C-alpha cells in the first residue's frame, strides 16, 4: 500500500493535474468576477440602481472567493497534505526528513528547477538566508540538475487538488458571504432595499 501511494504521489501526471486545476480555478473565477457583473450591467431590462447593486454583489462574491482560494485554502491544504504525508511516509521516504513544511520545500523547489548558473546568481543575490538546511543549499550550488524530491512535490500537489475541489466549493463561499454584506454597507449599497426586492422579483 505504501509503495502504491509513493508511486501515485511521484507520478508526473499528478503534477500536470495540479497545475491545470490551479490555473483553471484561478482563470474561471477571475473571468466570473469580471464577466458576470458586466452582463448584469449590460442588461437593459433591469433598473439602473438594481443593476449596480447586483453587479457589485456578484463582483465581491467572485473576488473574495478567488482571494480566499489563493491566500487561505491553497496554503492550508498544501501544508496539511505535506504534514499528513510526512507522518505516513516519513519513516520510509527520507525526502520528507529534509523539509519542515510545504513552504520550505516550495522555496527549495523554486531554485531547484532553475538552470545551475541562474540558480547560483539567485542564491548569491539573496538578501535573506534560506530556510532550508545548509546541505540542501550546498546541493543547489554544486549539482547541475538539482533533486526535486518528486514524492514531496506530489504530496503538496495532491493537497492542492483536494483544496481546489472542497475548499472552493464549501469554504470560500462561506467566507465570501461573511465579507460581502459589511462591504456593501460600507459603500452605502446595502441600505438600498428596493434594488434587492426588485432583483428578487425578477429572479423569481
């Protein structure tokens, strides 16, 4: 079972799916944040005041969903998947012993994927010390094709996929609803009762 899990997490297909999932979610939500309010504002059948309220509410909903996904959901699920995988596979996979967190690994990977010459320039130009160990830093400096530790990368990417599916469908909408009404009140649109009532009538 452990071997099967290791193989799955190390599979290059998982990387492509994770990258595709993140890109798709970001692009789709970004387009919704612009497209849906634009369609509402372009509808000549809706009263202008109502259109402004509905368009702003839709924009805030999509924008906060995207921000929640990028800033909260993705980091939480990535780090959670790393910790769980480290507990499950840490005894047999030495790669997990080299990193304390997903953030530390991702910082390492950002350098590892670079050509050695560019990598050395980035390391020498760095103003802050790197979080990972001196052994990893030495490896990055001296090895042409730096090890990327695919098992660790796969674990983090799996967490990203799960976060995209569950987080955006369940968690992000809840956060958005909490934020939307205070913002609408702050800009004076939440007090406009008649636009809300008219919108409900038109959608019924």
